[in-house]
């Protein structure tokens, strides 16, 4: 794609109590996945976290997703479709981190 480097996004999620079993999570997951796919996102890896040997909170899961470019990755999580599902996300999740990586040159 015109010389742009792909961009990797790390998503960390920690559910609210019972959040994974809500209709809001089901809808958020469906629409978030569709938004990511529509923007060229490809899930490279999925991890369920068992234990944190470091400091801080322990997310329930981590996803590694690749996008065609940094600009597309940022737009995926700041476009109107994603913004419209944040209330659903807030019901299901205690914490969500969307970490945009910087490629090494």
C-alpha cells in the first residue's frame, strides 16, 4: 500500500464481573470485529491470560491485530462506528487498552 508499513495493535481487555455473558458484550464484539475487518485488520494472535508475574492489573485476554497502516489503525478505533459502540464496551469491560505500536526503522 504505497510504501506504508503495517501497524500492529495490541488489545488488552479486563471484563466487569459477568461482563462476558452480557448482550452488550455480544453486540460490541460483533460490531468491533466487523469494524476492524472493514479496515483491513487481521487478528494475528489471541491469548487468554492465566497469570501476571509482573506488577499491575492482569487483563483477561490480549489480541494482536495487524492493520495496513498506522493511520488506518488509529482511524479504526476513533471512527464514528467504533465511538458508537463504546457504551456497549463500558458495560462489558472494566478496562480496555488499545495499544498502537511504532514500527522500528
